[in-house]
């Protein structure tokens, strides 16, 4: 949306359409965001490299607009981490259409029970008045007794005062960046004064990894990133109350541990290093030998150079460089070998629409697995094609 605004001249039009698509994954929704504008548009040559770091269209109109060329790179990384994808369509001088598909966990239908939040005393310390007021209001909406201070000194003073009256706060929410006495110093002072009985939550707009060790050493129990959302506050307090509602289903892992496919060999074609490592580790739990290639062309070469029956199963990513999954499967099925016509090939893709499943089967794939991997679906697939 930022790019649409930036590269559409005054008087132009921008349209955002959000729709929910069919999704086969349980407790997950697939959502499509389409950003359309009638702005400057992009050349076909630039579109091919649009996700490369520091890539920017080189023309007179673009030179006047500031930018680093990192926005689309970062966006693609985030979207892929969410199991989604970005598709770019554009005509220079006419406009652009960017389609983003992502998978989001669906909200549980059961309403949250806030009775245990009622009358919990919470202190918020933040020198940003708007952020402080917003946090206090959200806590009060949850039924808590929340009060705010704008500096670390007052936070320590109020915490000690309540402790002396045997009316400790249930928790203190402390901003990391405050003048004179920051969140780390405030946390240390509270710990010295009242011990470990009062949970302390650090809030910050900065990356938690930069301050985690220092914060934990000071005595912080949890961290919430800014901007604050009610859902994040709820999750944090659920954990503090030992009532984390998120179910941990260990059954799929236990089921994987009972499988023994040590006599089988699988070829995995996946260009994303993180996805490849995760998939390999999961498959290795069953004893399967996993060979990995980075693109469709390498997958075709590996099958072509292997003897009949060498691979019992092939997992094929769809979107890969050099040769995509569809073309790779077409090439494998076209080889004049009975083995290549019969070896099971499973599509792996973030696109779980009905048309994607059909497209995979049309080119000769036997089944379709959506990413991120659902362990139950993977187990069922392994049992179907290897047992």
C-alpha cells in the first residue's frame, strides 16, 4: 500500500480488496489482499528482479522518489514466513496489481472468560502519554484495576508502597525506554525492594532479542512489543495466571516417533533453506533418508541419473528458480521409463486453493500438501504412499 501511494501521482486511484479463500488447513484461514493502482507501473525487466535487495526501477520518474529498494524484499520474507506468497502484475504507465496471500490462525469461537482478570491490580509505567493511556484503558476494559505513571521512579515508589501494605500489584508493565530511569533500572529497583513475587512485563518498540538477556537478568518475566494490542496483553496475562488457553497437541509428534520408514529414500525439492531444513528434520524422525535439491532442474537431473526405484517418494515445491515444480514433474513424467511414470510425487505449496490442487494433479502429481506443513497431513501422506 505504501508503494501504491508513493508511485501513484495526484488524482490517481488506489484500491485494496481483501477476501477469504478456501483453505484445507484446520483452524487456519487463507486470506488474499489485492493492491491495485493506476500509477507509474513497472517494466517487465524490473518485475523479474523486484524482490532482489536494493532493486529500484531506473527511470526519470522514479529518481525523484526516495526509497531504499528493500520494501518488497522485506515484504516477501515476511509473507513467506507466514506460509504465503506475493504475485506482481504491472504495466509501465498504466499501473500495478500486487496480490498477497497469507495464512492466519482463526480466532476460537468460544468467548474469552475474563472473570479471573477482575480486580487484578496492575501498574503501567510509560513516558509516552498516549501509549500509557491506551494500555491502562485496555487493562481496565479487561476488568483490571490499572493505574499509570510516567517514569521509573514513581513506578518503584508505588510498588514499594503497595508492598508495605501487603497489597502487591499482580503485575507491573514497564516501558524499556524512559528518561532518567529506564525499564531495566526500574525492574532491578523493584526486584531489590519487593523480591520476585511481582511479575514484571517489559514493553518496547525495539527488537526483544537486543535486550532479552539484559531484561531477564534484571528480573523481567515477559516481553510485549509495541504497539500494544489487546490480544497480546490477554495472552501474556493468561500465561501469568497459568491459564494459557492455547492447546499443545503432542499427538502428531508422538505418531511420527512410532513410524519406521528407515528402508525408504525421499527426494525433497525446496528452494527455501529454512523450509528445507525443517522438512528434513521432521522426515528424519521416521528414519527416512532425505536427499535435498534446490530447484526443479536439479530434481529432474537427480531422477534422471538415479536407477529405477531409488526414490520411493518425491516432495516437490511448486515455486522454485530455474524450473518450477509443475515443469519439473512434466519433465519427469515424460521420461521414457516406467519408474518415472509411477514414482509418487507430492506437491508442496503455500497456495492451498482448489485450483492449485487441481493444477498439481493435472501435471501428474499424486497429492498436494499445503505449507506450512501440518504434521497430521504429512503422517497420513507417508502412510498412504510408503506403507
